[in-house]
C-alpha cells in the first residue's frame, strides 16, 4: 500500500479539494493533484513529445511554488535515508 505524506493544498482553492501536493514516503516521488490541462496546454506539451496513455498533464498554480519546493526538499531527504 502506498503511503503518501501530505504537504499541502492550494490555500486559494474555492472547494478546498485541490490542487494538492504529496510525497510517496517509500519512493520519494512527488504526487501532484491538479487541474486537468486544457487542449492548448496539451498541444504545447505535444510539440516536444507524446503524452503516453498512462500519463497526464496537470496544472498547479504559481502561488504554490513554495509548497512544491518544500515537497522537493522533503523528497530529497526521504530519498537520502
């Protein structure tokens, strides 16, 4: 069973449900819940390569950058154990 460490949710979320940042405590992978990318964003991503069926493109608002940085720092410490 995957164990996720909750880092934080978008404090400006209208519903309080997303976007959300987690760390997988076993693999130190970041797990991001965000808004599904629109077709324009997907088209821009496809200009540099395909998006495999088992992958998704999500958006996380810029005001959550500090939260993502914290997740990266925590993931690095988890990975180094």
